[in-house]
C-alpha cells in the first residue's frame, strides 16, 4: 500500500512539474496579450480618480474584447493537476474573466448616453482593478510553484499601479 501511495505521489509530482512549466508559458503569453488592454484602460479609466483621457475607439475596444475573450477561452478547459497548480490556474482564469467583464462594461459605456457613461466607466475601472489584483495573487502562487519545482522565480505579473491592491514581483532575479 505504501509503495502504491509513493508511486501515485511521484506521478502527481511529475505531472505538476510539467504543468507548472506549461502554465507559466501560458501565463506569459496571456500577460503579453493583455498589456495593450490594460494600457488602453489606464488612459481611458485611470486609477484613483485621476482625470480620464479620451475614450477609446470602438475598433480598439473590439480588439480588447478579442484579446480578453481569447484569454478566457485559453483557461476554459484546464487539465487535472495538484492543488497548488489548480489554485494558480484558477486565479489566472478568474482574473481574465474579470478583465473581460471590465472590457464589456467599457464597451457598454461607449454605447451609453453621455450622462450614463461616468458610472459605467467607473465600474469598468473597478473591475479592471479586481482583475489585476486577482492576477497578482495567482502570479505569486505561480512564482512559488516555480521556485519549489526548481525552475527559479517566474514573475508573470500584470502592470499595476498604486491603488489597485495588486501584489508585485519580489525583486528576485527571474529564473534564480
């Protein structure tokens, strides 16, 4: 019985080691695809009550929706993994769903009459902040998993600004 338990644990460790590498690669790809969305939202819906910039064009928002929709789809059918990997993956998935919702709210703000636009823009900004904070928690878990697996640090954080409540990189060199 003890041999069987040891064998199952070893299989799980091998599976998780491979999934940590795969999830880190996926997170890096998604991170890159979401940076333009976050950069655009930062201008149109700044953090902490700063004056908003110009509204994004509808075509730009459509591109944002494509990026966030693709990210959501990428996390839609996760493989089985251990608890630590599942926590990281679920957090990243929740973050991209929240950002997708923020972009949809922003699109609704564009379609709203001028008087109805400010509350929707505010809501989109708060949803974006939740997405960034959620991603940061999952990215921290992914960093811990990589260190524990012997891969060194993997800092896959989204851009964050003060006031968003996001965790940031610990400053350790990547891969060390």
